[in-house]
């Protein structure tokens, strides 16, 4: 399918629909029309756009156009959410979920939260900080996005984006919408975890007598349900990654593997593009929706990937209030008034009319006031005596977009590392990187509050600090009444209040480095990283089963004990390993369960045990019995006395181990799992592919993989508990890349295989809606076209966009 569009195409019709105003097509809101545009876009297999332009504005224009082509409704929904307009268009009774951090808020609280957190005072610093190229790329994205929207509403793309094409809320976007999107991504692992708690926090009524704090009740509640803090503990938003250096690679260059585990719903999906400005940029990779650059990617000189870091990006502060004045607090003996922020939203009524609602939210000098409700109990209550506020380092991070624009142009691993150390702008992810002639590099050089352990010790005075520590170990709750409890600033920090690169974890080796969402400590087991502030991560502590398997894959490969040929990685071996769907918990315990827990089993339990005995201990599509193990392990692994050999610092990769297979809790878990599988209607030895399917399309696509930290899967396919619907996958492996390089004259050429597991488009009418998912289901790795010749050979659609 080939298509050539030169100029605006059907310009008269578009202008007629837009009232003859070209700014309706190329709308920048308050920023005017921008410059002339010419950009060529070649779509290759699976709808991957290769965007070529002479400048950043044109490149951004092409990026905005193709992202609108593929994901218009999802992005429009995101933009109106960040403007605080959900209740206006969808009414007050609905909810909004940020799938990446499990934050769920009703439309009203969501609107007030974003009206506060993304107000003009918050986005103005982002606007002012944008370097010329990032600003041009952002403005170009707005124009390209709006152009496609205008074409669609003029009838040029019949059948596409039926959910929003003619909706009232399908409106052109502005530069400010993009800035709010950048802010939203920056605070994904901090402020936006608490949308309801910030959007609905209000002072107590005067005269209300506070209840005594019931610490045992709070602790028992959080022991069962961490509420929003669960995000920081289960790390569902995760990833796997390796950088494999010259001593670990059997190829002529180092290798890099990256695989974020991200939602298959919402705007934290990843979108693959190849972007070229001749002589300046030649970068292929993936970005979260609405971002006109690559957040993970590769070029001729360097490749990198990310995993979610354990570092906290914020701290809580407890304020001591002035008696009788719940919006005033003491600070070094002086009275400070909170900033009152009056806000108003519109709410759609059942008859379609609009009404207004107002709230006044408050900010301390640290940040927004908040509450924290878990299971109906307000853990951090705003009382006449105390109140709680949050300071978010990433809400102050104006360096992010400039940083990634620089990374996209990096011409060596050395330059890549220098940029990271200078900017300290990465918001919430670890990094690994390598280049064709480099070593394997790891860093958690990210935006972290400068709160060393001694500051935490002298500033933790609240009776609620142990309660917070129970729900979120390592998260400081500091005394907000003292100036000496403010964040510090390192000499090498590029902004106030954060650690500089010299106080953040870094490791470079010739064999390999990796991360799997535990802290930096065992980036490589032969060279543990220690001595960093607790707010960054834990040290000398038990690692997850997924981390242990990720390390074992490297150790077994390099000592030749993994059953593959040689003792270094080829690309084909790496590709096979990262998608092998092995379940490490089964390696540790399946045989003991069959031999001991199953001893004396009868009826259904005996049949379940037979299925486990015959299971190949993977969750590949044709594997049989993995669902039974998953249901068993979810319950068994938390039972008392589960492991007989405890965690040991002498052997952190292989401990704890030796399941107490005869324990009462383990036997009960197996019985319960047997009942659950039986009630689901699936056989005990059913194929995984008949149970586990894509949960984001109505088409039957079989999927492989497991839960990750829960069951020790390295290949991730997350889903709810087993039911008659099976396992509908809505989270897990997303963008996958295995990168190497081959010599090309005096330089190097990247050769990369990978997937977008949920495909490029969320529009069911798109040809790119589920084609990549089907290839992923078959483990049919796709070689990403990178050279002009490869792009031409794989082209399925061509488009040239210009402005008059």
C-alpha cells in the first residue's frame, strides 16, 4: 500500500472546514503558526514510521502527525485530562486511571489535581527552560498533530478513530498541552501516585476536635493494604535490561537488551519511530505517547535502555499548625501561611448542560497539601494540629526534555555518560548503555532528593514515621517545622535540592551490567554497589526472583552452563534467552512440591499434581500446567516459614531457597489453587496459549510469559487472577530491543531486532492495530530497517507533508 501526499492535499476542503484559517491546521495556541514544513515519512512493516526532515520543527511535525494517525483518541483524552476537563466532558461519576502507577481518581478529584499541579506556575518553568531544538520539535509536534485532527474532522480518513473523530472533546492542542504532558511523565513515580489525596485535601473545620492517632490500627491496615504506596513496593511498572560488554559478547561489538514492562493500556504505551535530520540526528527507538523524541533507543554510536529505579523522588513533610489556624504552620518558630489556590472546574450534567464547582486547595512552601486514605482510614490526616505536604524533586525538574534531545544526538558512549552526569535529569529510571567500541555502563544518575541518612535520622520526629516506613520502606517523613530539615544540594548538582552524579550509583564493566527493578546493589554480583543514601535504594537485602534469574542468565551463559554453545552471548542466544518464558520459582520448588506437597493426593488434587509433574516449567504458549503453578505460588510464597534456607549475604543470588513443601500453608495453597483452576473451567493441563491472551484487543492472540517478581518470570505477561476469562494480559513486555553493531566502512551500523508487543496503534480500524502483537506471539523477531536501502525495501506507505 503506497500513498503519496505532497503539500497539504485537498487544501481547499480543509480550509473550508476550518473557516479558511491555516492556524486551525497548524495551531500553536498562544505561539503562532511556526515556520515552513517539509517532512517525508516512510512506513515500513508493522507501521513503523521513518521520519526524515531538515530541522527539528519539521521532524516534530511528522512525529505529531503519525502519533495522531495511530493514537489520536488516547492522546486527546490525555490532553483534556491534564487540562482538568474530565468532568466537563464525561461527567462527575467516572474515574480516571493512570495505568502505569495504579492511581485511580474520580473525574472531579482528577480535574482539581491537575488544575493545581499543572497550573501555569508549574509549566512556565518548563516552557522557559526548553532549548531551541526541543522547543522547535515540541511546537512542530503540535502543528502536525493538529493537522491530522483537522483532516480527520474534514472527512479525509473515513472510518478512523470512530471513538473521538467527531467528539466535542476532539480539539486542537497547544504547546501548553505538551508541557503538561511532559510534567505528567516527569512526576509519574511521585506526585501523580497521589491524585485523589492531593486533589481532595482540604483543611479541617474550625472547632473540630482531632481523634487520637491509633497507631496499631494504621499499622494493621497498611499490613493488608498499602494503598497508593503499593506502587513503590510491588514495582509492577518494571523492566529488564542488560548491557553486555566486549568480554561478554561473542559478536564483533557489545550488545544491549532492553525491555520495559509497561501498561498495554493508556498513554504509557511506547511508540517506535526512526527520526533523521541529515548530519545531525539518526536515531531509532521508542517514546511514551506524546513525546517527540526517543526515550529508549540506538544510533550508530550508542544504545541504551531503562528500568524503573527504587529511589524515591519526593519526601513527605509533617507540618505543625498554628492553633486555630489550620492553613498556617510554624517554621523555625515563625508563622507561615499556606498558599491558597482557588480552582474551578466545569461538570457535565445529565441533560448535557454544564455547572461549576470550586475548591480551594493549598500548598506549603514544600509543595501541595495532601491526605492519604487506605481502606477508608485517613493515614495522613489534616487535623487542627498536624498536616502533611509533599516536596517532589521531579515537579522541579525542568531539564528532562533537553536532556533526552541531547542523548538522542550522542556520538559516543563517553558523550552519553557526560550528558547524564551534567544534567542529572532522568526522572525515575535506571540506565544501561553501551556502544560499538565501549564497555557495559550502568547508572542510577537520576533526580533524587538530597536527603542523606543523617538528615533523615535527625529530622524523623513524627509518630507516623514508622507507619510510613511500614508501607514504603526508605521513604522519609521529615519535620516540616525546621529549616535544617530542608533538602541539601551537592556541589555537582545542576539544580537545588538533589544529589549530584558523584553521590549516585554508577558501574562500568567489560563483561556485563544489568538491572531488573531491584536497587543498584547487585548490578553485578562481583562488584556490589554500597554506601549510598537509603532514599536511593536498599543494600545487602534479598533480591526478587526475577532479579536472581536475570543475574543467573548472565552467570550461566558466561560459565557455559546454560546448555547453549560457547560461553559468550550471540545475538540469537540473547534473543532466545530473554523470551524463553522460564519460571524460576518452578526451578527452585516444583520438584519438591510434586514429591512432598502432593504426597497422598487424591481426586482433583492428584490430577493437578500430575499436571505439575508433566509441566515443562515455562509459560510458553504450548506449555501445560503453568497456570496451576501461578495460582499456587501467588498464595504459597507468602506463607510463614516458606523458605528453609534464608537469605544470605554470602550467596545473595541463590538464597533464599529450599521450600518447606510439607508446611501447612503450602499444602493449603496447592489445594486452593486446584479449586480455583477447577472453578475457572480450564483443565489442569490446559495450554498456556489457550488461557493467556491479549487483553487490549477483541482478537484472540495467544501470549507467553509470567508475572515477574511474583513467580520469577523474566518474560512478563501480567494479568488478574485466573477466571473463566483466563489471563487477559494488560501489562508486561512492551518495547523490546536487542542491539548490536556491524562494521560499515570506517564506522559502525546498528543492527537491531525487536517488537512493540501491543502494536503501534490503539485504533481498531488501523492496519497497525495488532499486527506486531501477532508477530510477538510467534516470537518472530523483527529486524528494524535502519539504512535507506533497508527502509526502501520494507516500505509499505509513503507520505510527504509540507505547509504552504
